[in-house]
């Protein structure tokens, strides 16, 4: 990755829905419902959207609980897998594949950091509950990775290569 790679920069602008786990001062502008309030207070449990580049640090520190963007959720993945070649991915996100890969990578890195902290937790009941939640999240990440591969291989790849090869002799 180049520092100035515009596609990487734009892929990291993917807005990730999340829920903040603490009260924050001076961050009410992140919640559309709280904009314009005079106290600038973001209460715990607010549903906000943050860019992918900001989510890593916040989620590793345990400030927010991440959710997948709407176009990466289970229902959307099922639709894509039903007919991956005919899905209009630009309508969902211009950098659908790159953003999806970055989401998968982010969740895996955060899961690794959280697993390290879970192993240090003295309360086994809490550690077991967190481990179960982490396992569910990792299953969802594996499904997302598989959907990305199915979507960008097969018929879609063949069409792209046919289009590219048909224009080779035109120059």
C-alpha cells in the first residue's frame, strides 16, 4: 500500500455503524439525532457511524462495539451469493471489494487484541461469554470473506477479463 494510494484512502472512508460503550463529551456531532444540542454530550449506547480508519483504535480500546455496514450484513451477503455476477456493486459502494477486505482485516486485528485481553480476564464466566461473542463475530467475518471471493470470481471475473482482452487489439 502506498501512502498516497487514493483507492486505499477512499476504501478506508467506509462508514462503519457502531455503538459507543461510554459517555463522551464534545462528540455529539457524531450522532445525527443529537446535532445542534448545546451540551455536546454523546451518551452511552448511541448509534453512530465512523470511518473505517478511525474504528481500529476505538474498537481496540473498547470504546465502541462495531457492526457490519448494511451492504455487508447477512441478508445482503445472501443476495450476492444467489447471483454474484449480476449484482450492481457500485450502487452499494464504489470500492465494495477493497472496503470489504479492509473490514475483514480490521475485525480480525481487533479480535486478536480482544482475545489477548480475554485470556487475561480472571472471571471465567465473563471470559467465556466474550469468547462466544468473538467466535460468532469470526464466523460472520469468514462468511463475509467467502462472499467477497464468490462475488469477485467466476462469472464477474470472466466478464471483466473478456472485456479487457477484447480491447487489447484496439490500439
